C-alpha cells in the first residue's frame, strides 16, 4: 500500500537531514516524494551514473559499494529504515560516487533532485535548514574518521558490530541480548577498514569469549554490553 502524506512526513521527521524541518516544511517535501520499490540484489544506481534522485529507506536494507580497479568490491556503508542515500542529488546533478544495491526487499521514498531544487527555490528557508543539517552530518563523519584513525582493528570491528546491533534495535527486531546481525566477515572488514583476515581473527576471539556466535553470512551478538567493552 502506498504511504499516505502523513506517513511520509513522519518518516521524513526521523531522517537526520530533515529532522530540523517544521511540520509544514515536511509536508512540502512529502509532496514531491515518490514511492520506489526494489527487489533483493537490485542495483538502485551505479557509480558514475547521473544524480537525479535521493532515496529514503522505508523498509529493508541497502548497501553502498565502490569497485577497486583490480576488481574487488568494497562496502562503504549499509542503510536501513529512515536512512538516506544519494542525498547530494537534492543540490546538484554530479555523477554518483558509489553504487547502491538492495540487500533484501527494499521500499523507499525517492525525492527527484529537480523537484527538490524547485521546492528549495520557492522556500529558501528549507534550504538553510538542510544545509545546516548536512553540515552537522559531515562534521559527525569527519569526527568518526578521525576517531577510527586512532583505533585498533579490533576496536573498529567491534564498533561496526555495535552500530549494527543499534540498527537492529531501532528496527524493533532485537532485544537486550542475542541480537542477529546479517553481514559476512568480508562486509564487516570493509566497513571497519581492515583486512578480512584481521577481522576474522578478532571475531574468533569474540566467539571464544562467548560474546558472539558466527554463522554463514550472519552472526548473533549474545552480549552487546561485553562487545561495547572492546570499543575504545
């Protein structure tokens, strides 16, 4: 069933980029949003494509990837409900800097860049709020990168797992213990900026300590509090 205008505005209010907008502003943005659905493994857009739409996840999951010249694929980020990707299309039509692919059944709201720019021209106060929100997001990303540069591989992997646990809880799919995380060792390593071998060795340490149990393409975090103790 297509989302109502009220549902769309409520979802927008949970997206950090739009969180500072007033209710009327959110309704204005909701009017230009278009429901888009994607099948598992379907590519939403590819690195190098023209930027024409940004997407907000309603349900399901997606990942951003880049391909190395030697053929390897690197996972840059995972997205879940209320996450936004391709957001720079709201401001310009530069080519995409990464490929984004659906991981499972993915329902999104697509916001056409041209429609959004027309809205911003009519309501410049919305543009100011969006620039402030994007600035905060960029600052948070810079702080995260700076923090990661001083972390060990073990701490980075633990931090990525901790973020995935938080995401599962936000989606209402997990309690205080025994949280299921769907990710391969390679994906965890890529998100943590480490080699697969280093990530695998640390995951084995966590498993021996009873913090996690590993499976094929997924793992269960039995003790999230103990996992957080490895993040420093």
